[in-house]
């Protein structure tokens, strides 16, 4: 059985494109859940000790890394990429495993 995976997303919303932010979130969350994702935490950054601040953090568990790969390679996700790129000045999407 393949090891489970945890998705960690940090993002900086574009304040001039909040409609795009909402459109992306409204479109991506059903895709993430449909791929077997379970929300661990949705967070708003309070302060930064080191590095560049991200306004939003999402942590989700998935049954496998393959589930996330399939999702991010799907036509449904690709259709959201232009909306994502308008809505966020920075977005980091990491697929992680336990150490």
C-alpha cells in the first residue's frame, strides 16, 4: 500500500483580485475533497519569524501522493490555473510525507 501524503499550500492573495481568489478556492476545494483530501487545518498567518509571509496556509491529508498528482494533472485543475495565477501573487504547493 502506498504511503499517505500531506499537501501543504502557502499562498499570498492578490488584494486587487479577490474575485479570482474566491473563484479559485470555490473551484479547487471540491477537487481536493474529491481526490480523497481531508482538511487538517486552514490557517491565516499571524506573524513571520523568518522568510516571506504567506497570508494563507492549507494542510490536507491524502490517501496517497498519486491521488494528489492525478488531481494536479487533471483538466479540471488545469482550467483553474489562470484563475489561480490572477488571484495569488505567490502560491507554493508541496506534497509531503512523514519522516
